[in-house]
């Protein structure tokens, strides 16, 4: 019913205009009573964005179910992909809604408020995943860093989304998102790691080193070095030794 009411609202907004459309007309077009409309939406503005509440829940579920080894920024990027999937599920409606929000300031404000909810969700998540050993900033800066990183993810998503909508909902939006998120990850990934090791450029020594003493390889590794990095170093040294 929420989708039917939203579709009726979009149809009327497109034909009559947003300001000239009433809640009674939306309900009548959907074939329901006025009170049914208000069981689902508090205003006609809300009928433009029927899925944001459910999408926010799905995004939070992605964060809560994140595997322990995943970088928190990657988790947040997966979370906001739920928003893109919401838009991509009905591209024609999404394009029409985008045009409408550009024309009606009230709807634009409602959209901005929805975006802010995602940013708050992601900021809280990132704030709980700082690795105090991976950056030199004062701990008091963590809220700022988390907010900036969350904002960067949302901004990257919105940039790709707007470009996709302006193109009429055409193109591989998932690939475009992945490219944008890779830029965010490179820029803001340091310092957010939930205890994961992530060396700073030109600052930390290699996780492991190998030296040769006759037919014996001697490995020196930091205690916090990831095991897979240590094994890669040893395997490469063995290959080098066996090469002609």
C-alpha cells in the first residue's frame, strides 16, 4: 500500500504539480480512504520517499553483520549500497522523483533530512572502529575523523547517484560506486581499523624480513604483523632461493 500511495502521489505531482495536489486526491487515485493514507504517511512529502525507513534498517543490518576481518570503511560502503539498490530497483520512478526534488524546495529538504540519517548511522559505526595504534591524531579528534569519513562515503554515493539519475537511470551504477568508494578508502582508510594493522606510508617497517644464512632462512617479524603477510614474505624468499 505504501508503494501504491507513493506511485499515485508521483503521478499526480507530475501531472498537476506538487503544490496543487492534495492528500485526498492521492488517496482517491490509489483507491483508498484519506485515513489509510495517514496510516502510512504523515504528509504528502513523505509519500515521495516511501522506502527510506526500511533501507536505513537494511543498511544498519549490514553494519551489524560485518565480518571481523572487513575494513570498517568497506562495511560502510556496503551499507550505503542498500540506498543505491533502493533507487535502482525502480529507475523510472527514481528519475521522476529526482526531477521533482530539484523543483520543489520542500521535497529537497526532506531528501536532505533522509541523507543525514544515513550519515549519523555511519558516523556512529566508524567512531566505534578506530585503531588508536594506526594514527597519531589526538583521541579527541576521533569524532571529527569518523564524521568526515562517513560524510565522504555518503558524498561519493550521492555524486554517483546524481550522475546516474541525470543519465536517465542508465549505466553500470554499481561499478561507478565501487570506483568512487575506492577513492574514499584510499583517502580516509588510515586510522580506522578496529585493531587491524594498516601501516602508514613511509613510517612503519615491513611486517617481516628474511635473511639467508647458508641453507637456512631466518625470519624476523613484528608481533602485531598479520600472519598472511609473514607467510608471503617467507614464500617469496623461498622462491627467490630456488630460482636459477
